[in-house]
C-alpha cells in the first residue's frame, strides 16, 4: 500500500506511460462492457456524492498546476494534434455511445447552459483568456478566396432578426463614455476606411450623416416636444427636422465645400432655423413649394 501523499516522479510516470503504449487492454470487449454496467448509476461508489466547495477548489488548483507542467502540457497538445489528424477520431469506435447516453449528455449540457452562475463563470473565463489576442482560435489565420466566396453565397438574401429593446439598451450602455482618439479617426477616414467606395458620398449626405447633425435634429425635436408644428400631432418615429432657410442655400451662402467647413458654420447648426414636421407634412411642404430640403 503506497504511503499517503506519495507521488511518482516525472521520469517514473513517463516510463509507466511508455511501457503501456501500443499494448492492448487485458480485458476483453465483453468484460469491459460488464464492468461499465457494474459501475453505472447506483453501482458507482461515488453515486449521489457531491464535492464540497473546498474539495472542488483543491481539484481545480491541482489541475491548473498539472497544466502548467511543460511536459504534461506538451503531451496533452501532442495528443490533441494526433487525434485531430485522424479523420475518424470523433467516432470513438471502441466505445460507441448509446442513444440514451447521447440524450443524457444533451440534457446535462442544456442544464449547464441554462444555469446563470455557470454561464457567468464561462463568460468571465473566456474574457480573461481572450485578453491575449494570440489565444483566439482564429488568430493569424486568413480565409482563402474560395472560403470567402462560400460564405458570401451562404449569407446572400438572409437577414438578421431585429435587435430587441434589451439588446439595444445593452449596446448603448457599452458604448457610453467611449471616446475615439484623433489617431483612430485618421485611420478610419477616407480611403483607409473598409467601406470606402472612391468618394461617392456627396457633401450633402456627409453632413446629414454626421453626429453634429443628429444632435441638431434631436435638439429641434426636444424644443418642439416631438410634435408636428403644423397639426400638433405627436410623432412616433415618423418626424423630420425641416430647415426654414433651405439647406442648400446655407451651403452656397457660406461657401461650404468640405465637411470641415460645415462644422465651423454656426448658422448651419442654429436650432432656430429648424422646425419639427411629420414626414407626410414635410413631403407635402416640398411638393407644394418645390424648395430643396
């Protein structure tokens, strides 16, 4: 009987492992099956037992220390590589799982996935692991042109489901307080941007799509209490901010030719030159007067 706490040296473990390599199991397939049935469920000496938090912590620390051992780590990685190179490694031919076994595994995985504590631990562990970009499974990999083409064909015509209100709220909270540095802005502007299409966007659209324009429009809506100023009807996502002095006249009046010039023009961002209208009222106004927005 070995002494309590006795451990084999690394060399002895390696010798034992080498001595058993390539040797078949002394038990026949029928004997292994009988032994498996014998220790299944209530027949298992650990059936119904649960480890305490202290014991689980000890097991976790022991596993971490074992993984930190360079020899153990190398052997584990070599084993995984060897299995992945074998096209039939997933089939588990020596011990095929029964239908009930597969069902039990699926139920167990679903229960784990629905446990909020386990989900939180998995999320924190993954975030910590991916702090180092090299740990990402796709780090340094590049898709071939054939793979890109297959992905493109697979996604054509498919639309993602709309974001839920909860999803939108979480995105908003995650983006709050983030400041884009000037260096980053320079990296994503103009030809350096992945969406660059040769300068097709007009100055008019550049101004309409900038953050300052959205802020101006929001201020006009808030001042008018989100109501159409012709009918007094409350808007519900169907409002426009109309320029009293037409937008194109302001551009020509102040000789605005670039987005930088537009940012410096105070009259362009004066909320007193804006008025809240329903989309239908806005369209009717321009159809009647023929004034460019």
